[in-house]
């Protein structure tokens, strides 16, 4: 059986064809001016930044919290000091939608990451129209020339790009590309195995102090944040732990450790 990333990409390619045919709903009011850059807020920060994710469901975990109201959840994230909000907009596998992102944009003033499987510039336009400030590009999902062209397309539109990697070769690609924000996904998309070892292993390949590093997936406790920060991460991307918590604000605050802690 094809692995999950392969299946998602195939489905996404079909969806893009429909987007092109039918056009897509535009969000006229999305205003992304005046929102600070995630990069600037994380580079020299004393504390570990948290990108807090709105994630209803996932292929590895099934339903997480399908009935969440994204603007309410996002406001709680913002109040608790999140550096940015990630909104999963894929519908088929994650039960999200672009409208979630547009609604969140109306309620918060921190940067928003459009978390999706981007394969075509039309998705970048659509994310930007809905009010995204940051897009995700997954190295494992893209041939190198396409990765490069999407990266520059987004940057030219004034968007920040989180370039996601999972192994040494992908990290090298992200560095060669000149990515300013690199996300190390601790989750193996073929086996769903999650391990912070991945962050610890790959972070050492970054020798450029101008690169902002995010450790993604499987962050549950303060100890995980300490490990990520020790490895050199400027931030963590947290979904399930925050979505399942009854005390989201407190948990989110506790994850924003001083980067020197535990060293
Ligand atoms: O729920 P978690 O384990 O905290 O993970 C969040 C985030 O890292 C994860 O949702 C993610 C990381 N990269 C992705 C790419 C696509 C979809 C989802 C993801």
C-alpha cells in the first residue's frame, strides 16, 4: 500500500484540478498587513515559541476534537501567548477547511500558518486570500524544482515559508534552498512513529544562526520542550496536546520555557 503522504498527495492533486475549474471562494476582507513576522518574533527570543495548531482529526489519530470552534480555540491560543496559529485546512484527511483559517483571521492578530499539502501556486493564492501569513512546504512531497518555484512564489507574495523536513537529505535540501524557517517533523509519515530523536539528530546540521528552527509533532510535556530547545529549536509546533487539553491556556503557557532552562 502506498504510504499516507503519497495518498494525501494524490487526493490533493485531484482537488487542485477542481479548484482550477471552478475557481475558489475569495475572502475579500482578509487583511494580513500589520501582522508581525514569525521569523522576527522567534529569532532572538528568550522563550521557546509555540505555534499552536487547530487540528480536528488526523490520519494517525482519527478524530481528535471535531466539534472545535476554530475562532474560539484560536483566541485562547493567542491569549496564552502563542507565537502563531496553525490551521489545518485539508478536509479529506484532517477535517479542516480554508474557511476555518479565514474565520480565525478575523479574530486574532498573530501570524497564521496555513497547514496543508501545497503542490500548486493556486493553493498559495488561496491561503493568502484567506488571511494566511505563513505557508508550509513539505520537502518529501515535492520534486526539487517545484519546491524551489513554490518557495519563491510564496516569498514574492510576502508570505513566510515553513519548510518541513524529516531526514538528513531533506534537511540538506532545505538549507540549500535558503529556507529561513525550517520545521523538523518528529513524525515519520510512513510509519507514524514519533520521536524527538529526529529533532536532535537533524538540528546539528544547521550551522547558520539566521535559520529559525521549529520542532514539530509529538510535543506533550515541558520535558519535550526542554529537549527541543537544547537541540537548538526556536519554537515547537503543537497540535494534539492542546486540542485535547481541558486547560489549554495553562498548558500552552507552560510549554513556553525560557530557552536556557534545563541546559
Ligand atoms: O498533533 P501533534 O503531534 O502535536 O503535531 C502537530 C503538527 O506537527 C502536525 O500536525 C504536522 C506536522 N507536519 C504536518 C504536515 C501536514 C499535516 C500535519 C502536520
